[in-house]
């Protein structure tokens, strides 16, 4: 499913419209974790991360793991420096008022699977 379709279906607020190339990215896999070492070790390349963490290290890990996007759950929003780093790294950022469990459940229902599905 295309990232732009996911964003529309989930009603996500886009934080990085400057990263326009990612909206066409096909997202087949996702990962949810707030433990960044876990994300680094297990998140699928080209996938989407759902997390509560909103600090700069999230972008460093997402970049290293070659993720296409990060969805911040619970209406949590990163600071402008985090957003700027994501733009520089080409990572799309979104925010949702929903909690992590609900976001992941909806992603799964749309066909986005985990690493072992």
C-alpha cells in the first residue's frame, strides 16, 4: 500500500511535506517499538515505524534502518530540529491521535505486516 494511502486511511497529520518522494513508496512491512535498539535490530527496510518517542535519536535510527516513515502515536509531536533532520534524511513523519495499538491494528488490517508475517 502506498504511504500516501496509509496516511489518508489513518487520518495522519503529515509533518514533513517536503519529503514528497516517499508518498509513493510501497509500504508492505511495519514495526512498532519505543526501544530504539530493538527498532535498529528488527525494523524492516523501507517500512514504517510506529512509536511514542519523538526525539532526535528516532531519526538517526530510522535513517540507519532505512525506514520510509515514522508515525508518532498519541498526538506526540517532535520538535522542529527533529523534523528538520527527518527532512534532511528523507524520512516522512506523521502524527496520529490514536494509540500505538490502534494504529498497528489498522495498518495490519490494510495489509501492512510485520517481519514475520
